[in-house]
């Protein structure tokens, strides 16, 4: 059942999935209780000649309790979902741990562009490197991606990392992730962005520390 | 209220085309809404074909280019929400039922009512026209997010988006006037004795829907005007280069867009409730709490809108407050659902076709409500936002209200509308086919969404991580085609019953509300003698009365003795 | 004739008034949304005051005066028609129409000088909002004038005597348009 | 009775004109933040005068007040929802 999702390769992906399953168990129970009752009542209280329906209007508290008590349980469960959810939201989108690598991500019809600051660690300098649809990152490091867009709204989606964030023109929105597994994963665009929306797809290459250094030295041989 | 000319006969044009009779206007809406539903279904078919068999020639159409695919997605949403759901649930049932259920001769403003319809007709014509202009209709999604919708160079479209905006503006004007009419009618024209707390629940729900539509759509009307200016006058409301902000549209859109969900939901729930009480022969459980929670839910619907924008670039600190209000809105709806289940307890159920559809509404809506909890939770939404999980979720809620609820209403009030019964056997076949294939489409769609498949992509096979779900997508498409085809049963039943159906009695279901106390179909101006109301509409199986039903116009004196 | 509704309509407002108030209720969010967007966008970025200083304050002040006065004249028309002083009502309605036309004329003059100075709707976000808000408001003024002209013509034919409440309903709408201007004026010209 | 009405309407009109004068004066005399507070307070008072006296709200029943005020409440909610994204806008470039 747990392979409903793509494989999780980020540090917070498990938390997102965890809250999903938490809600899943709650609503599954409610689903069977409510639908079960409906089915049972339909069979149990089918019209039979000579038997009349009960005239119950729910106007007394003792009758209304049949509705209000389950309702109170719903309220409590709702709050539990929110309280657990708040922590996960804060972890993914609230505070970001300090970055080991900052990259700019720019959406444009129909590509993801990534800008590396280069060895000097500064953007908009000589040694910046721009890649098309390729994001190279080391495993186990905190990556910040500063998202923006050149034209329309795109959505930076890392399904394996349980991360999604719209890239909006005029705004620079930071997201972070930390990969836990070496590999090559996709970065589709999740927001309709024009006729090339389908197929707008980048790749994130998660390297081991060594391989990442090798990639760096290929790109910036001088330093 | 004109001079009591009940027997005055009009010519064909006055009677059916420019009529101001609310019943005729309701039927005009019905024809138009069902016509649009055919087109909505056609777009659904093409969308599903493309997803299951990307870049092959769709049967009956041909190759679907990406640009056309985006237009199809946009039109499917626009048509189904604004040109099927809204007219079917609000205009057809609101128009037909409100005056009849409150014992009025017509709407408070009959001419305004006709005007609403013709504005809606004009909106329909404008949207339809956009299919035939060069570069086709709007293709920026039914949500029309700028900058994509703000510049033709981004979509590759033409005037389609302008026509789309004009069409929506007209449609909003039409429904605003309609809502004013509903509210004034209910405030002023209720029969003597029909107090607010003797109104059928569906009237309350229609009125709540009218109010929340009326109070939420304004900012979007303004937003649509701004978008039209961006497109045609070079303004920069939504363009970051000129100091505007694309997020502004999203806030204005969803400030309307979320209350709109409840606008579409409440009338469907109302139909379900009326039908269930009649065929369960039992009063609705917790009548007043249901009405109060309906109003509370209407209010809450105004403070949840940003849950559509968790990952839109909105301030992340807004997410949790909106997540809390969103999940809390489950409480009023849970009360309504629990009350309906409690209504079923100890009842005496007859499974007619309207009852089957009403129970289908209930069962399906519960599923849709529960999956909404996932979407409402901000952290889960990070992953499932803009995936097919969301698509599956809102089809569960809206299909239940609009189609299961709508069909329940049509089967139930068809005798009152047209004076003939619909065929029961065909009705039941229609229900079971619809129910099975509907679930066949949308249960697997949740799984597709959880695999991460994004909305509005025309070809999932372009992605490695989606390759594995191809069989599932093909299955969904097959089910969708069968779902559409099984509606033919309804079409046959509808037309056959219209012409050859058994002639209906005045009150074939032995229901209590006022529309059943007049003839089927009701005469011009509805009631030969004006009804007076003595009781609430849910006196089914009252212990002391001989029959298990007691219409609202029966006085206390006759209640216990007379079989209605 | 309306026996069926007599019991309730005695307690409730007349149909027309309820309907009109609901109509006004649906208008409030249209301008409310626009104004809310304007305020937050203006608070969130600089340079709007500078753009605003190019507007013709004198014309707007005169327009404020015209519209406030027209609110007074239409309520006078209402008072007159209530006591069947049809001729007096006609005068006040005519005055209201003239004041409304004066407002639109001044607005047109204002637009044309601004466009002459090169300030188009596309000249920046302030100008976008300025033309959007005042334009939508001007359309409402125009609609109000049309309604008032219809009522005025009914004073000529005399049919208004049977429908005196129509002046009140038209007035309600006209006052709302006035109230909107009461806020647009400081928002655009004074702040 | 009607001349009383008409005189009442005229007095309200004079108040309105006087208030316009106040806000114009405030705009030219007071420092900006103070002027803005005063100007918008005056605008609210003017709107209130028109609504109460010219639109006859003072003679209306509660339901009409509700119809007029509820939309304003929702617009306020919308306004509050817009503030973080457009006034604070953490992420603006």
C-alpha cells in the first residue's frame, strides 16, 4: 500500500507522508462508519407493510446527542490534524535550515533554468553558471533554491522529495530540501504554463560528495 | 402579481420563449444546462482519450494538439461549473421550487427573472462563439491565472480569453439578478403561516447559496475587469514588470472560488434532503441545527479561500490559519451528514430512482468530503496540490452534488414539471450504471494523483515517474467513456417520459411540501386557491394521524382525522 | 388581489426595496474588492503619491461637489413625489440628471487632459488603478443617469404618480454611487 | 411635514459640503499621516450621513442593516487576507 507514492528521497518527505497516513487512517474509519451505517439502515429499515417510521425530529437534546457527540469527536480529530500538520508545514515551508548550497531556479516557457553562484559564492558575477533543466546537488546537504519566473507561473515540483512551490514572476520564493539518496529524479512543472506545459521537465542529479566535487571541478576547472 | 389572470392563454412565443413564468424559465434553464452538459461530457471524453492514448487520433475527433488540449481542459471546467452546475442547481431548481414551495404565484420580479435567463443565454452564446474563432477558446485553465491568461503570446491563443471573460461577466450578472430575485421572493411572498422555520430545508440552502454567491463574486467581477484591461488596454494589474502582482488575481478568484463550491454544494444537499425525507417517510432529523449550520458554513466559506494557494507563493504564515478554518468547515457539513444518517434510522425506505440518486449523493459526497481533509491540510497539500488527487476530490464533491443531486431532483420533480412520470426501471438502470462507472473513474484517479501525476498535462508518458500508471489511466478512460455512454439511458428515459410517460397525479410521492398541493404541472400562477400553511414540511409518520404524511396546508383540526 | 401575501408583506419591506438593497449588497464587494486591492498594493510599494500628484485635484473637488449635491436633489425628488408634487419631482430629477452629466463631462475633460499629458492606463500601476476604478464608477454614474432619465420621462407622462417608490429605489442606487465616490476621491486624489 | 423633510435633507447636504472642506483643508495643512487618518474618518462620516439620512437607513429594519453591513464585513475579511501578500510581501524581488 505504501508504494502509492513515489520513493521518498528527502529528509522531510517522511513527515509529509506521515501526516498523509495519519489523516488516511482517521478518514478511513469515518468512511466505514458512515457508509456502513447508511447501508445498514437501507437494508434494516426498508419499507414493510404495517411498520411505520419513527417520528424523531431531533428536537430534544437527548436525541440530538446522537449527532452532537460524533460531531465533538470530529472537532477533536480536526484539531489533532491541524496541530500535527502545523509542525510539518513549519518544517518544510516555515524555517529553512542554513544552506550548504544556494541555487537560483528560474521557470520559463518551457524550461527550468538553474543558476549556480560559482566558487565566489555570489550571484550576478563572472563565474555564474546557468544550466538548462539540470540541477546538480550533493547528497545530505541543505540546498536552497530561490525560485522565480521569467514569464508565467510555473510550479517547481519534486515528487520524490514531496516538495512543490510555484515560481511567480516578480517574486523570489526560497525553498529548501536535503536529499537522502543518490540518483536522478524529475522536476516536472505542476502549474499550467502554456502549450508546452506537458513535458516541461527538468532533472535533479543527486551526487555523492565526491562526484559532486568532480562535477564542480569540471564546470569550474580554474579554481 | 398581476390581475389574477390564471386562465389567460398566451401564444407559443409568449408561453415558451419570452415567458415570465418561473416554471417555464426553469425549463429553459434545464434545456440549456443539459445541452451544455453534452458539450462538457464531450470535452471530458477528449481529455481522457488524450491521457490514455497520448498523441493518437481520438475517435470521432482526430489528433489533439497540446494547445487544443489546454483549451479542452479550460472549457471542461468552465462549462461544467458555470454552464451546467450553476444553472442546473440554482436556476432550474431554485426557479422552479422557490415560488411553488413558498406558495407564491411567481417570483417577486418575473421580468427580471426572464432577463436573467436571457443574459445567461447571451453568456452561453459568447462562450460558444469562442469555440469557432481563430486560435480557439481560452486555454489558460478554468482558473485563468495571469500572466498566462493576461497575454496572448503566453497561451498562443487569441480573443478566446476575452470572450471567456466577457461570458463569465455576463453569467455573473445573470446569477446576481437571479439571486436578488430568489431572496426577495422568499422574504416577501411566503404564504400566510409559512414562517421562516417552516420552510423546506432546500429553500434555506438555495437562499444561503444565493447570498454567498452574491457576496463573493464582486471581487472577481472587479478582477475580471482588471484582467480584460490588462489584455486590451496595456494595464499591468497582474504583470510584475509594471508593478502589478499575479497573486492578486488568485486571491480575488479564490475569494469567490471557494464560496462557489458551497454555492454548488448546498442546493444539491438540499435536493438530497428533501428526497430522502419523502422516501424514508420520516421527518428530517435536527431541522433547525441543519439550517443554522448551513448559515455557519456559508459564513465559513468566506474565510477558507487561501487553501487553494498554499504553494502559490502566498505568505507561508497564512497557510496554517487557513488550514485550520478549512478543516473546521468539515464540522457543519459533518452535522448535516450525521443528521441525514440519523434521518435514515428507524425510517421506512422505498428505493425509487430519485431515492437511489439521493442516497448516491450522500454516499459519494461523504467520500469527497473526507478526501477534502487531505487537501485542506497544508503540509499534505504541498505534495498533492495540482495533482490528480485534487481532481478526483473535487469531482467526488461536485459530481455528487451536481449530477447525483441533480438527477435525484429531476427524477423527483419531473412529474411536477411536465405532468408525466419518468420510467422507474430505466431510472434504476441509469443510477446503477452511473454509480458504478463514476466510482470506476474517480477512485483510481486518487491513486494516479498520489503517484504525483500533475493536472492539465496532456501526456503523462513524457515523465519517467508516471510511466507505471499508464494502465490505470487507460482503465479510468474506459470507465469515463462508459460513464458518459450510460447517460444515454437518461436521455432516452427523459424524452420517452416526456412524450409517453404515465400521466402523473398531483402528488405521486405523497410528499408534504406545497408544490405537491397543486396540479401537475401547476397552472399559470401556480395555485388555483392560494394556500395557507399550518405546519412544517416534514410531518411524515406523525404518530396520531392515519396516513404517514401530512401536507403543509392541513390545519391542526383536520390533522388527526383526515387522510390527506 | 395579494391576499396570499398580505399577512407577511405587512411586516416586511416592500418587494422593490428589498430587491434593491440586495442589489446594492452585490455591488459593494465589486468596489470593495477593487478598493481593497488598491489599498494593499499602494501600501506595499512606493511611488504612488508622485503619480497621484499629476491628477487634477480641482476638477475632482468640483466633481465631489456635483455628486454630493445630486444626492441631495434626488432625495428631494423623492420627497416631492411622495406628496404627489410631480412637477417639483420632475425639476429635482432633471437637476439630478444634469449634475450627473456634469460629473461625467468633468470626468471626460479630466481623462482627456491626462491622456494629453501622456498618462495612459498603461503608464504604471497607479494609472491602471486610477482608470480602472474611476472608469467603473463612471459607468455606474451613467447607468444611474439612464435610470433617472426614464423616471423623469415618467413624470412627463404622469405614470410616475402611480409608482412613487421608484424614485426612492433609483435614489438608493444613486446614493451608493455617491458613497463610492466619497471613498474614491480621497483614495486617489488626497492620499 | 414634507417641508420638514426637505429642510432636513438640505442640512445634511450642508454638513456633507462642510466635511469635504474639512478633508481638503486637512490635506493641505496637516502632516501626511495625520491628514490621512482625518480624511478617511471624514469619508466614513460622510458615507454614514448619506446612508442614514438619504438612504433612510434610520427608518429601516434590522434585516436591511444586515444586507448592507454583511458585504462590508466580507470585504474587510478579503482586505485582511490580502495584507500579508501585498503589503508585507516577504518574497518580492
